C-alpha cells in the first residue's frame, strides 16, 4: 500500500494522530491526548496543522538549498 | 395536496416542509439511483435523434415514478391507468421543485417539533465553535458510506444528527446515535439547509486540509 492509499483509508485517523502526538491541545483534565484533540476547536486545529506543515516545508526547502 | 383516482383520495407532499428526509432516502433507494444511472448513460450517448428520444422518455419516466412514489399509487397502475397529461401536470406544478436544488439565503436556525434547532456558522473564524471531533465524525461518516457503496442521502441522517442541535447545546458524540431515528423525520426544507451548511463547511476545510494532505503524502526528499 502506497502513502496515498494509506491516507485514503486512514486519512482522518492519521490526521487525528498527527494532532494528538503534538500534545499542543493537551489539558490537565485527566483525558488522553486523542480525546483532548477531539474536543479542541476545529479552527485552531487546522491553523496549527497548516502552520506546522508550512514550517516543515520551509525548513526542508532550506536544507535542499544547502545541497545545491 | 390531494389527488382523487377511482374514488380514492391520495395525499402527496407539494412543499419541502411536507416531505421528510426518510421519504427522500426511500425515493433514492426505490427509483433515484436507477434514474441517475440512466441519465448518465444517456448523457454519454452521441448527440442525435436517438439521444433526444431517450432523454424525453427519461423525463416521462422520472415524472411517473415520482408521481407513483409520492402518491403511493403503484407504478404499473399509474403508468397504465392514469392520464399521462394529468401526471405531467401534477409533477411539474407540485413535485419537480421537491427535488430541485434550493435557492435563497441559507438559514442557521429552525423550529422543529417545538424546539429551536441550530446549525453552526460554517465560516472559518477564530470564534467558530465547531470542534475537531464534529468535523472528523462528519468526514468519517461520508468515507464509510462511500466505502459501503451508499450515497449522500444515506449519510444525511448521521450528518444532521452531528451538526443540527437544539440551540445552545454543546456537541456530544453519544447523542448522534440517539437522534438518528428522529432525524429520519426531519422535514426536507431543514435537511437541505444542513446540506447547504455542509457544502460550505467542507469547501472551506478541505482547502485548509489539502496542504496537510499534500505534505503528508509527498515523497520524502
């Protein structure tokens, strides 16, 4: 299974895991990271995901430029 | 509206408020999917008289099947014993609009069964109250329905149960299953507003999600 097929099958769970693993939306309420991510505000989650990926792309581009 | 035939009176819905989501789903399962498939088949035919004839026949079939479904008069009886002129008249005057895309300004609040129900604002701003879980559940319902070969109408009761709530109520996953049966009786004028809302919501969020998806599936450099 390639990454696209994997994403089509597990996309939203992958996305939830990606958000939960960051622990950005964790609160000290006795719930785990997955439950806290689910309860987080969607707008904030999407902004975070978008910004994080932009940041990673920017860093990857920087390293690529060093190899040229 | 009432239609009298052979001494019997048949009642059929002529406004969206009189038609339930359950009826729309039943129509889709009984005739809708088959009619859609036929329409696609005709659209792929080469232009010409044959295509025109097929299209006209399809239009008549749509009217008679819709008439039969909404009045409850069996298709065989309706097609053989009731004047086609009468059927076409009733279909175009009262029934065709029930299946047309709604127009006008979208609404966010509705009174149903004496309760004020609310849809969240789909516009993406910092004060939007939609949780990540509501979005994930909606997308998962659609993904699973498509995987099972079902269409958007089968998913609508779930989506209505997720996104339509009594005004002021917070989202609770447990209430989705509780309200599924109730949502089947949702009048179509409200169900179509949920459809409007979802289209706006998914367009906005799909754009935001696309950047994540592209990055996540891109081959490693």
